[in-house]
């Protein structure tokens, strides 16, 4: 209570963080400062550097400037600016905007650093908005140097962001930054290596992950305050269950590899009887495993156990306490009869797990003499003088002629995607580029309407549907006028029946194929593969989706980040929805917990996209590390309502592994009812939309199902098997005990990894 009272007498701190200089931090800080001034808040600027960038200078507007203290740095003769604390205290504004959180003050100043200056102002109840680059944060400085060679001139402590009441990520694509550099708007002579495209991508991913981790922590605190379970279903936490044997280190390395691919954390646990001393061999394995876990930055814990039969319950309880999302362990080596008479740790564990996936690591040594860890394969095929076929030539020419595709993505409506799209459109228009607005949804937002400026708008086409006149984007009119760039809002929109295409993204693809560049907007909840995660977060099943491949097709994907409370404030001010819809929106989709979780989802998803692009450039410096084994994912589905979730999980696994993936269903009997046929068709459409292959097999008896699936998996050389838990999948349930179809399928698949997906809607 005392802390809360003292906080009332302190100013508020907002930090804008970006990957590098020139990402737009100062621009957005000044823009937000102007919005506050328009609302009657007393705002001033001090020690702000526009670097003479036209769009940043424009944002100075009518903001009052408190003169800073200028001095010359001896090392390089550069002119520096310190905050004039005395002048600021006399002026006593409500908010001061200041650049360069990592700045070092002149010799003899009251404080050595700008961070100390800012803390001084906060204690005097003056709020501060400031900027910082990700590589200037201690803890990330050394990692950035190792990956990019960039050295920060000055840094701030790693916990600085924890001081902030709000942290806002300013995302920028490498392409946009290189354009700014070519136009002479960036002047950072100290760090020319910053602007190499690969370095921008790495620093961008660092910033995304850093902010995502902070958001995850804020979500945990928010849910604890409400007395809710703290697990988010977004942040992956991998638990490796191992023993002090030769396989222990292999399982830990496999778990670490998976954790990196999923942007998650790694935990390892070993159950042992503490009263019994370890053998010399076990002691050696123990030392090597502890050293390995420390090296890879994981956490390892020994837990006491009296008897082997207590391991499943202890493991399940530990997973709940540590908010684990996936357990990694080895396959059982027991026969069917041994499992019947002596029991199975895996079967017992599956009965007790809730909301936790179980990954059984392949025992390839026993079957084929292979190593469990992926082997390195050639990065690229050798170049030859082979002449391209006519079809290959057409595809190459099509790619050359294809328009450029940029997507603005956000965590929720109202974050400012359309605003930024229009702003970019006007910037291009001023450069003499032919830009048209093909589809715009302002939702009556004044700031968005103001951004239309001089942009020409293509009239919409009217279509009659069920007695109502509706309007859609006139794709044919755009094709005929053939502008260089067209702006298209709400990519996930479903068109009114009667047009050439069912979905707006199909219209966009047609425009791109015609050589027209497209800038568009979408929310993260509209990505097809995240449909289940979004439903779990919000309780709402999003009906309008776009295939993930559309995001992969984009030349640029840029995140528009807004803190949840700032977004809720926009909602209260009527800047997102009409006044009569505000209370309902705030109580439902726009709940603070929902917005925090969706923000984390957007940050992590874009970080994954950035890393995929780095890997596509064959960069050896991606944060997740290389994945060089040729993988094939094999998904087994029934005809129940959980099949879609398994398909989406299979896709996300295959996407991260860059693997081919297949979905297989076994129908018992010969005839398929019309209702079942319709359901299977929808599953096939979902699979194809996500880039997979769907197959139906027939069997006269249930007991043949595991043999059919195992044979098809072997035929496709599958390395990963994905199944649902038996009690949720009726056709895999079979007879109780070790004779169930799932257990028999797992026993037949001990030479490949098997992912048993959680049996509820948790993921």
C-alpha cells in the first residue's frame, strides 16, 4: 500500500525500444507527445535529436522545447546534449520527451547518466518518455556483438525496462531501413555495420523477443492478481525428464533444440532415490548433464522419489507447478506384456497430464544405429548449367514481374495498422509513385481519416446479397487503372458472394500477379494456425482467417505494437469503436489479460517470421540455431472436433522444421455418410490451405489401424508422428490398457519422435 501511495507522487516512465537507430523511435515518441498536448497535457521536449529526418522534424509540431546543455565529446568531437534539469524543474511540465536513454553526461554533471537524470525527474513527479536500442541493454549487448559485430558505445542496466510503466516496441523491416539509408535520412557513421540487412534482422528479432518476455511476465502478474492460472499457452516451456544414463544428455540436447525452435525455455528434471548413493558411472553422467544444462542456459533439478511407480504423479505435479507446456522423454522399452504386468510410466503419465504435450524421443540407435541428434546435410544444391524448362522459366518470370507485398500486423483492432499504411502511402505519393487506396475501413476514427490526405480512393463495387446492397473492393477497376501501389485494408475479410474470389487475400494475390505492389493490414488472431491459441486466450473462435503462407509470401511484415492499457484508453476515448460498443468491448475481447496475451502472441509470431527469413538467407547467426535434419511430419487425425487442432499443430511443427507434412485418417468400414464426408472435406481443405497433404485410408477392423498408419509413416519416411491423446480420440481408444491403438502405434514408432498432443483445449 505504501509503495502504491508513493507511486502516486512519481512520474510515469514510457520507453520506446527499437532494433537500431533510424527505426522510428523518436518519430513515434514525438507523435504520442503531440497527441497528449492536444488532450491538454503539458508536454515539453529536451535533448531530442531529429537527425534532420523530414518525417521526424514534421512531428515536432508545436511542442515546446526546453533548451538542453550542449557540449563537445573529446573522443570524436561530436556535439552532445544533456538534460537541463534545473530548467526542467523550474518549468515543471507534466511530461518531458527525451532521446537516448543510454546517453552519458558531461564530466561534472549532477548525474553521470541520463538514466539517473530521468529517475530524478520521476521523483519530482515529472513523467518521461524516452528511447533506447536493444543492443544498448546490458545482457543483450554481448549477444548483439557476437551475432552482428555491433558494439554499443554506452549501455543501461538489464533491468531498466522493469522501471518503465509502459514499453513500446517500434518495429522496422530491413527493407524500409535500407530505403531510408539510401535516401540519406540515416546518419550513424559510428555503426555502419548496423545497416547490413542481416544485422538488422538479428537485432530486430532480439528486440521482438525481449519485449515478448516482458509481456509474458506482465501477463503472469496480471493473472496472479486475478487469482487465475498463470500459464499463458503462448510461452513454450520444455521439460526434459532424464536419468543418469548415456541417453540423458541426448534427451537434454534434443529438448534444447526444440526449445530454441519454439522460442521457449528449457527445464530438466531427474528423479532419484536420495538415500542410495550413485554408482561411479551414474556420477559421471550426472556431472556431464549438469555441465550441459548450465552451458545451454537451462535449469536442472533433482527430485527425490521412493519408487519408480511414483514418477508419473510427481512429473505431472512438477509440470503444473513450473507451467510446463511440453515434456520430452524417451520411448518405453518394455514389451506389451511387461506394460500389462508391470505398468508403464508413459501410460500413467498420459492419464494425469492436463494441457501438457508429451514428446517421445526416437530410439534410433536401437533400430537403425543412427544418432538421435540431426546430422548436417548440404545447405544448397550445386549450381549447374542445366537449361530451365518452359514451366520453370514462366515461374521465374512471374516472380520477377510480381508486385511487392507488405503487411502491417497487430495484436488487435485499433493499434494503428491502417494509420501506418496510409502514412506510408502518402510518403510514396510525395515521391511521385502512383498510389491508390483500393479498400479502406476507417471505422470513423478521426486520426485515420486525417491520414488519407491526398490519396486517391478507388470507388467500391456494389453487390446485392440477400436483399441487401453491400460494397466490396473493385479488383477489376484496380487492374484496369494498374497503379504502382495499392493500399488494401483488412486482409482476412470474406467477400460478398458473387465476386471472382471468396477471400480478400485472393484478390490481393491477383493484384500481385499483375505486377501491382500491395500494402495491407491484418491482426494476429486471423492467422489460420493460431486459431486454437486465440480461442483459448479470448474464448472467441475467429471465423475469418488467412493461411500462414500469405504471411510467408510477404516481402515485408511489420508489427505495430501498442501496450494493452494504452489500447484500452483509446477504446474509452472512442478512437476505436462507437461509444455504444465500448463497454461491451472492454468487458470482452479488449480485457487486459486478452490484450497482453495477444500482444505476446504477435511479438513471438513475428520473431519467428524474422528468424525464418534469416534462415532463408542461409545465415548461420539465427537466434534459434540451425535445424539441418530432413524432417517429415505425419499427423494422425480422427473425425472428431479436435482434428483441426491436430492439423494446425502439425503445420506449426512442420513450418518450424521446414518439413513436408501429411495428414492421415483411417475410416473403419467402407461407406462414408454425407455428414462425415463433409467434415473430412473441411479437414482436407484446412490441410491444403496450410500447405499439407491429406489422405484417407480404409480398414474393416479397428485393430488394423496402427499397422496401417505405421506402414504409411514408414512409406513417407516420417521422422515425427503427431497424435492426440486416446481418451479424446475415439477411434484410437480401442481396448483399455496397453492394447489401445495409440499405445500400439507408439510401440511401432519407437524409431521416430512421437508428439502426443494435450487432450484438452489448452493449446
